[in-house]
C-alpha cells in the first residue's frame, strides 16, 4: 500500500478523496442542496446497504458456481435449481423440527450430496465434454423445476428465523435532525445484516480453505493443470466430488439464507441462475475473489436501479455485463 | 445431401432417394388432405420453430457456438414488425409498409445477432452459452419493463401479414406455403453454405481455432459473420412467428421458450439441418396432444426427460438414433450406404457435441 | 434418406387423431386454464369451479350431454391462443370457457373475432379492455374486472378511515394499473391525494423490496399495495422487517387466498387491511355458504374456501349452461340463439345477481372486506359492506368513461 502511495501520488489522493466523500455521504447529516439533488438520505443509505447485503446473497450463490467451474470446467446451469431445492428442503426441515439452523445445515448437506451424486453418476462419464455437461445440467434444471412445482406447488414460502434475527436494528447513522433537534437514526433489518456477515464469513472461509489447507492447495493446483495433478498421484475424482459437494452445498445453503431474507417460490431458480451467471461473467469465471467483486457490482446496480429508476434497473445490470465483456472478456478477475 | 448435389450442379434424379421425393410431395400436398388446424398450428408452426432451431443448429453444429439467444433474435424481429409496422395497441406502430418493415426487421435482427456474436465470441467456447443465456433473459426483462418502445408486459397485438395478390397470408394454406418456402429455402441455403468456403472454414474453426488463426484466418470475423447469417434465418422466422400469433409480448421471448428452442435443436439432432425440423415436429405434436394422452401438468418433465435422455444416450438426437439403428436394420444395403461418401464426410466433419 | 419416413409416419399418425365425428346429442364445451407453470395451482382451482357448475347440472343442459374438454396454457397469451385454437379447431368445442389471466383474455377475445360460430365465455380474466374497447360479439364475461373490483374502496378509506394522502406501490403492468385506477378514481374525486411521484411501480417478480420501502414517503396516511402472490408476501415481510408502520390498503389479489394461505410471518401483519374484490370468504349469506359447502364437499383437498378463480369460472360456466337450457341445447344456427340468450341472461350467483351490459360485461356485486383472523387461526377476509350492482363504467355513460383514457401509471393524475 505504501508503495502504491509513493508510486501513484495523484491516484492515491483521488482514491483518498473518494473514500472520504463516501464516508461523509454516509455519516454526515445531508444539507438541503444534497437532499434536493439526490433525494432523502434515508433512501440513499438504505439502498446502499441493500445493495451490499444483496451482494452478500449473490456471492453465496455464485461462489459455489464459480468454484465448480474453476476446477472442473463444468458450467452447472442447474445451480439455480439447487438453490431452490435447498431452500425447499431447508424449509421442510426447519418447519418440522422448529429449528432454523438445522434447516440450514440439512440444506447444505442434502444439496452437497446431490452434487456428489451428479458428479459421480453423470459428469464423470463425460469429462472434458464441456458442452454436453452443460446441456445435461439444462435438462436437469427443466425436470427439477417441474418436479419442485409438483411437490411444493406455486405457493410462496417464508422461513421463520430465530426471533433475535428478525426485526429491525437501529444503526448509528443519523438520517435527519428533526426540528426539535432530536436525531432520527436509520433502521435496518437485522436479517439482512446477518446475510452480509454470513457472506463475508463464507468468503473468508473459502479463502482460508483454498489458500491455507492441503486440500485447497490441491484444488488450486488442479485449476492450473489438471493432468499434472493427476499425474502426481492425487485422486482427482475424489477431489472433484469434494469440490462439487462444496459448490452445490453452498447453493443449498444460500437457498435457506435467501429464502429467509426474501422468500421461496417457483421461478427463483432462474433468477438466481441469472444472477450467478452475470456475477461470474463480470467477476471472472473460476475466481472466488471475482465472484465477490461481481456480486458487489451487480447487487449495488440492481438496488440503486430499483430505487432511483425502477423501470431500467435490469438494463443497468446488463450494461455492466456488456461493458465488462467488451473491455475485459475474461471478467474482472478472470485469468484466462 | 441430395439437395447439395442438386445445388452444386452434378445432380441426377437417380441420386434422389425415393424417400426424399416422397417427403417433398407429402409436404407440398399436405394442405390438400389435412385440416386447417393441422396445416396451420401443426404444419406452419413446426416449420417456424424448426427454422429458428435451424439457425441454432447452424451456429452450434457448424460453428461450435451454442447460442441460446436465437429465439431472442427472432423475437426482436417480431417486435420490430409490430413497432415500425402497424399494430392495434396504440403504442408505436409507425405504419411503414410491409416491404420496408419486413426487410428492416430481418436486417436489424441479423445485426443484433452479429452484436451478440461480437460480445460472446471473444471468450472461451463455453462462455457462449452463458452469455447468450444472460442476454436472452435480460432481453425478456427489458421488453417487459420498457413501455415506451416495447409496450411492456402487454406487448403488441393486431399484427397482420399483408394481403398480397388477393391472398390473405394468415389463412392457413397460404401461410403454410409461405412458411414452407422460407423453411425450405433456408434449409437448402444452410446445406449449401456448409459446403461453401465459408462453411468449411467455419467448421475448421470449430474443430481447431488456434490452427486456423495460425493459418491466417480471421477467426472472430468468421464467427461473427456466422452469427449474422444465423440472425437472418432467425429474424425471418421471427417475422413469420409474429404473423402466426398476430401478437407478441414478453412471454413470447421468455426463458422457457428460449430453452425450448435448444431442446428442439438438440433432440432433433445438431449434425444435419433436417434435425431441427424433426425436433420441432415432435415438440409441436407433444405440445398440442400431450394433454389428451397424459396429464398436461407434467408436460415439462416429459420434455426435460426427453432432452436429458437424448443428451445422455444419443448426443446426435433423433437423427443420430436413426443413423445408428438404420445400418442394423438394413445391413444388406451396407455397401450402398458406404458409397454415400458425402454423408460419411459429413459425419466426420460434424459432431460438436463430441469434439469441443 | 429413409430418415424422412419417420417424419411421414409421425405426421400421418397425428393426422389419424383428427377430430372424430360429432355426436348429435352431446355438446362439446372447452375449459381453458393455466394447468402448467407457476399458476398451476390457480388453474386447478379454476377447473374445480367448472366442474362444480357442471356437476350441478349433472353434465346435461338443454337436454343434451355436455362433454368437457380441458386445455392448458402457461399464462402467456401465445400459449392461450394455441390452446384455444386446438380446442376450437381440432376438438371442435362449441362453447369455450376461459382463460385465467388478463393478457390471455385480451388475446382470446381477439381470437374470438375469427371464430364467429363459437361462443366464448370468460374464465377469470379481468383486464378492462377485454370488454371495454373493441369488444368481440361472441365473447361474454359474467365475472367482473379489475377496476370494478375496487368499487367502494376509495370512498371507504376516505370517509371511514379518514385517509387523505396515499402512496401507491404496485406491479408495473396493466392489471395493477386497472386496480389503481379503480381505487384512485373515487378517492381523488372526493379530494384525496396520491400524486404521481408517490406511486412506485416495481417490475413483476421483483423479490427485494427493501430499496423501494426505503424510498416510500413517511408523510402519507397509508400505502395502497397492489401486488400479487409471491410479490405481496415478500413486500409484507420486508416492510415489517424494515420497521414500517403505515397502515395498508390492499388490491384484490394482494390479500387473496394465495397470500393469506402462505406460510410464514406475514400473516400477523396484514390483519386489518381493507380491500375489495369479487368475493368475500366470510359473507354470511346462504347463497355463498351453500357454494362454499358444495366446494368443500366435492374438493376436500382444495383451498379452505374457493378462490376468486374458482368463483369466476363457476359463474361463467353456469351462465353458459343456463343459456343452453334456455335454447334447449340448439346450436344448429351456429350458436346465434345461444348468444342472444346469454346477452339477456340474468341469474343468481353465490355472490348475488349478475347481468350483462351492452358490451357483454358483467354488472355484479362487489365486496368490501377487511382481513381478520378466523376462529381456527387462519386468515380470512371479513365482509364490511356489499356494493350492489357495480358496472364497468362506474355509473358514467360509456362515452364519458372513455374520456379517462386507457389505464396507465398516471391515470388518474390525482394532483
């Protein structure tokens, strides 16, 4: 960092100013001219937080997607179905047992197991045939969507998270000062902050796993050169199964988190598949860091779009994708 | 293949298999004995869906680029017909005459397709399917939200084909022959193009882009041009589609239909241009009559299972299945079978599903 | 080239399925609903309504047997047209009941114009323009539409609840436009305010309302919410989570059975929300109770109480059957007499008398309701008031009503 400051004085100064202005936007009480031009501060800060927390959710879904691709070159278009199935399974377990955390755990394990099954029974047979694997995942997602509709119908489900995770918390950010001089603080849903914390934890966990464990080292080696890894005596098939389990499990895990923050209904599979696709296209396929950056960009774009120009929110997301593809086809953090 | 020889000049009727002749006669005579429903909703619709899937087959089969945005391209052409032509909704409808509207819509669709190509071909092969899927879904969301140009959720209605030479072109029989002409024309054109210099280079690029680049070919340009051609095909089919329905709305370009087109192409077979039409026929028959045979509720499971089984066990679709079964059924004619060298070459050349 | 033979065989095989000869003493009736896709559950309940009506007539009307043929769409207009075309042109139905959703209704109405011999009776589709602008001579709607459903709600919240300023949150397409129009028109005429910049239109299928909630103004008396199904459930939960405390006013599908029956927390929150619509679960009228009993007896695994879809399909099917009785099942004139009978039909439904106006649109009673918690813990819509005989033009003449223009985000402007 110090090196950066010494080398690029001007840039460092600009970045410093931007960060300072940003912090000021969040913590200061907005003067009238700013309210006139940007609208109420409450809207801005809430939208910002919404964008970041939504990014957390997107990261949870997309990290599994990108992890699987990174090692196996498998574009799993059934990832959205795994998300939705995880949510439904988690819901059934959580309602039956009355324990939300149990639902979360079972969703992770069950979808992880389904991932292993897919890998062992199907993808293993067509290794190296990327396109056919992808087509298979499309077929699976068509059938899965229809069967889930048969079992859980078109109803909307919502989880009941533990009481302490529900409701609003008051943040130490002043929204406006009332005429009486009392500050009005911004309230924010507790669960959404939890989503962010979980996402950060999962992100750090993945990083530690990939960079600090032996297994992670093998995975990274596999990403770089699969043949070489196999030649050096590592059981590649086992490694694949483990990674698929983690990737799929993360989708199921995200299903419960997302289902609690929002809700579960048919069609969510396509929505989260699309989100994952755009996040990894923007961030760079195969890179977990890229998924985090992509998720942040897309999450913020979606929420600011929704709050400030609802009609064209989708287009903003899409423009980001096209722009990144035009400038850097392999994505922000993509290596190849 | 016979059509190819027909086009390349060294064609004689002796080459023409009786089956082909039978099919041509059947297709031409079809409206003579089929009910309007079968002519229009089964016949014409099969040809339209088949043509859209044909554009996917051309990209995927010869170019190795499986684009999920072909229906989107067709949808754009359909939308443009409503926007610059006439509609009954009272939004847009610039009222251009059909002879400007139609070429404009098709050309714009082809340019759109080329742009999609330009965005997606710069990346690695498997990216194509992801990017085109993302584009298709984004287009769906966009037209659903945009009221100024695309009239949002409601879309457009009252879109009429022109009345020409005293014929109303949406009447079942004229519309059928119109669709047959378009489908047949593109079918022959794709067959012909696959043997042209461009088609051969495209297939070579599919098999080994690096080598082709080293040989001095502009790989990107070839691919983008292929997208442009596919856009012409899909765009024309899109115009027919909007005439067929008389309306277009976001539901017409939804994700499920985008996937349906892929299902049609893959189930039919991506090696030969007849595959998409075969797939479309099976699909349309199922779509219309599944409700009489099984519970309509699980229609998508049937479609998905058929797709999955084909991908798992017969990567070349129904076409591949037939080709595998045929020699066993008729081993006596094996000699003649092997004489069809052109076909043999085709088999070696094609097969993106195994070679990418 | 033998591969072609397969095509031939398939096509010939399909041809042999073509319409079997029509028996003299049966009448073919088609019913079209969404039996696939996300609205499957609603489509199935619609079919229950059709069956209930047919059962009541023991599948006979005008001395002839009624043969029911079902068709399915996925709620897109294209699929509705395809299914309708198959029912009419292939299966040869003479009466078609359907479809379910508004945009499908508009499409089927257009299709009806090309089939003058066939009689079309609406299912539950509730788009205003299906019968208001360019109606089709052979399309009849005995159920009410989105703007009618809101009758009385604007007056109620202005007079009884005392609301003056209202924010609007609705999905961004024609059905909510119609509902917002039906609600705001009387409300604004009384002097209420709902300025255009306090109306929030969210894309359909949007799940994350938190940013919209943050943008909602604080200085209004209530929020009018016209969201359906999953979207409504999402909004309600997130509004509660965000600490929102403004009272709500519901559109007709914001607090229908699908939302009230959803699992989760939202339930406690919507108690007390006023709304209006074509049915009310708790109306203590013998006609309605009899209908609910019949529904429950025949479909123990259906909804706890018939949805507005089952209700609309029931009424429309029943209308067709009554008219068939009247003409003794005589359709030999291409259904001319039948359509005449339908146009003049006036009959008793579970929700009161229904008759048609000159554009073949129902004039019927509308229910003003409020959400309450039922005795066994389930949520219900309690009837506050019945608004009698609501017509499509709110009592104005047809021409005056057209002055309002097409429903849109800014209609009425309400400044």
